[in-house]
C-alpha cells in the first residue's frame, strides 16, 4: 500500500570526507541539492570522521544516529558521485515505512562470507548502498557493526571484475554492513526496479559507476549531462 509523504520530514545524506573529488561534486551536488528541494528534503553532507579506524565509506553509518537526532521520517542516502536526473520522482511516495529501498541489489552469497544472520534470513540480499532509503522504523539499516573491522573485511569477497580495478575489500565495508543489517533485522526490501514495475514509472533517472577512475567518471558524467541537456 502506498502512502503520501508530503508532510514527512526527509533528509538526503551524502558522504564527503577529506574533500572528495571537487571535480565530481561540482557536477553532482547541484543535482542532489535540486532533488532535495524537489521532494521537500534537507540536504546533509557527512564530512566529519566519527570512525577514524574504519575506511571513510563506513562514515555512512553515521546516519543511524543522525536520523534519530534529526527526527526524520525518511532518510535517503546518495553517493557524492551519483548523477540524479531532475525528473527523478520522490520514491518514498511509493514505499510503506516498513520497507527499505535500494536502486538495486546484489546476490549476497557472491559477495560475502555468511554468518548466522545471512543463513537464518535466507534471502541472499546484497546491499548496493550508493542509493538507499529507510524510514524511522528501519534506521537499523545503517546500524554500525558489532564485529571488528578485521572480521568484517575477512567476510568481503571482491568480484573478479572488481579485482582488476582500484577497489580493495575494505572499500565495500558499508555494503557489507548494510547487507548484514538487512539479514540481522529481517528488513523488508524493494528496489527501484520493483517500484517502477509495480507503479508504471519510467527508468533512467540515476547513474553511478563505482569502479571507474575519477577522470573516467568525470568524462562519463559530462557526456551524460550533455545527453540530458543539462550541460
């Protein structure tokens, strides 16, 4: 069942520690800020390190505390290197509060070594945390890990494609943490593709490629913005 979200308090979070790639954020932040304004959300950049012993991407899990401090009804996380089309709808309009959403998901058994939470859950959901949404009912999506960094990294398997890029296993610590929380707390999950199919919504609103170099990302982003008549 759908629910109207116009009166709900929403925040779009992104992560930018250590002044991440200004040549990228110069292209993406105007679109993220425009999307926040369109859906009536605040725009919050996580820039302070709270988990200095973990990789920078782990700072996304600050949302667990920030969402509750801000008393948000809906929390959206979008990576700083994601391109969001101005026509992107407010996806929370299509979600109930008991369900979280990602742009897409992976098969968890390819990516992670399982523990009792993954085995018990049995849905094999791998989080793609570059675009994620959860209500105040489901903020455990971003709850920090209850195991050590070394234990978590040992459970992360790069794909064969990822091994040929700049990625290392610890770069996926956020995806692993969210995947484990989905299994641990039995969170209901939808993808944007699910919503589009159910509600007859067109696609092509988001772009994100995590394995590219900064230079290649910028080149592809500029071409995409030109194709969208936004440059």
